[in-house]
């Protein structure tokens, strides 16, 4: 009986089947001996010149590294100052906004008080008018019309305008950052 598996024909046997083990061939690579280069023989004068050049190169490299480090430090300080300035401007803007909100709240309270006092005045005026409307006596008397002054309204003394808030003291950006850390 034959069965087709993956396009290959194979016989099906009952019992044990010995499969041949694949043979692995090892390739042997022959190493060629490397050519040994001869070291260049230097005289004492040449060695001394090379040492001087090496020392000179190390000094210039050190100076270059220090110069670059100083430039990076200055650049970083400048960036920090710019960032601190932005933060300071933002803090001042936020403070102005908070002050404006507080002022609006105060004005609303004052308006509510004025409305309440106006309502009280209207109520007292109604009471005064009702008290003035007493029953007229049956005796007709000669009435002279004299202009009576209107009832004086009790006006609340105007609140003096609040002075503008003092300008904040001039602070450095570092001081502002320290101040804002706790906020």
C-alpha cells in the first residue's frame, strides 16, 4: 500500500523501520601561516619626537575639550534663563488672572449688597407710604399744596476705589521657581 505524503511516496510497514541517519560532512579549512611584519626600528631621536608630538596632541585635545565644555555650560545656562523667564511670565499672568477673578467676585458681592439694600429701601418706602395714607378726617380744611421734599434715600457712602495692587517685587527667575515649588 502506498500513501502520498507531501508529494513523496513512502511505504508503510508494520513494525520497526530503520531510517538511515544523515551524514554530516565536515570541511576542514587549512590555515595559511600569516606573514609576520617586521617592526619598524626607531632611533632614540625619532622616539623622542613622537613623544613630544603625543604630548602636544594631548594638550591641544584637553584644551579643545575644556573649551567645548565651557561653551555647553554657557549654552545650558542661557537655556535655563530663557525657561525661567517663560515661567516667570506665566506666573505673573496667572496672578493677574487670579486678581481679576477676585475683583469680579468682590464686585458681584457688592452688587448683591446694593440690590439687597435697594430692596430694603423699597420696603421701607412702602411702609412709610402706607403710614402716610391715614383715613381723612371728615372736616374739609383748606389745603395748601406745598411741595414736600421727596423722602431721602439712605445712600450708602460710595466705596473708595481700591488702589491698584502694588507691583510685585522684582524677582529673579530662580527665586520665582523656588517660590512656585510649594504651589
